[in-house]
C-alpha cells in the first residue's frame, strides 16, 4: 500500500505545483512563503536556477515597520516586492503559492503585488 505520511503532504503538494509552474527569464516564478514570524518572496528564473529579486520582512527598511506574517504584513510586503521587481525590470511573473491555499495572507499578498504593477 502506497500511502503518504502526514509529514510529507506539504512537500508533496509543493512538488506537484512546481511541476506545473516554471519561471523563465521573461516571466520568473514569484514564490511566496509565510513562516510563523516572517514573510519571504523571491522572483526565480528556473531555467538558470537563479534568484532575480528577493525581499523579506527581515529587510532593513521593512524591519523598522515591524511587519508580521499576517494580512497587514502581507499587503505591505506585496507592494514593496512589486516596486523592487519593477525596478529590476520584471513586469510579469508566474505566482507560486508554495503549497499554501490561495486565501487569506497569500491572496492579500498576490493582490497587493498586482496593485503594485506586477502582471500574473
């Protein structure tokens, strides 16, 4: 019997998503990850396995605002990431929610990034 342990389910969900979502130089993958305290976002070119833009709530400027891994922090970081990505010449991305359901913080981050000017 081939069953998946509960501990392996999030990684399995992430790998299924990664099979479908690929980033390129023209349209990188926007991966967002929420931990208990912080939020991490990066634009990744999967063809060359490089990170083009990275931003987290641990950034010096954002740390002054004391962003948390909640809806308000997700909104702030989404707008800040969109501005940083636009400055790096990235206009369009593919969204990777890292296995999290598309609701709450993840949806707010995505909407804020769209409001900041990213297309996905």
